């Protein structure tokens, strides 16, 4: 029962992060909001590039639900882009350590809001693991309960 509850919380957080990213990136702009929305997008992208340490336009984020929990994967778009691949690995290695310690500040710094489910994940941090893994063209954080 407890494992099912933790898995539900984990799935909720992964979905919330993925939703924040995709909704924000794909949100249609109203004509009278184009200038402000464009500025907000640009500011978020600058914050993201600064916090993550790599250019978001050269990479792709993948949020996967797995039976054991989920995975956050980031890959360089170009297989020859060794620099982005290494920057991704450095960032996700750091993120895995931060999340394991209950620190979810990085997503908040990028999106200006705390993802839903974070307080529960902080409370249950000893029951959730965040494992860093190098993958082709980048890295992943495997999240499991």
C-alpha cells in the first residue's frame, strides 16, 4: 500500500514537471500578449540555460513513466555535440544528488514555481531513490520507490 502511494506521488511529480514544460512551451500566444509572452519565454529560456548549464535549443528533455517510477532524460539533439552531452551529464548528476537530498529548487528557479508533489517528495525523500545514469548523447535520472 505504501509503495503504491509513493509511486502515485512520483508519477504525479513527473507528470507535473512534464506538463509545466510542455504547456509553457506550447501555450498559444494572443496577439495582444505576443510581446509580453515572448519576453516571458525568453526569460524562462535564459533562466533554464543558466540553471542547467546548456543550451535548451540543442537538447531534448524526455519525461518517462516506468513501472518502478519514472525517468528524466536529456539528450543532445546532434550526436556530434559532445559539449552538450557532457553539460547534460554534469547537470543531471547534480540534480540526482539535489533531489535525493530533498532539494527541488532547480525546477522552481527555471519555471518560477514549485512543481506539485514536491512537499510530499521532500517528506518521503528517504523512500525515493534518484539514480544518475549516462545514456547515449546525454544522461538520465531514474526515479524509483
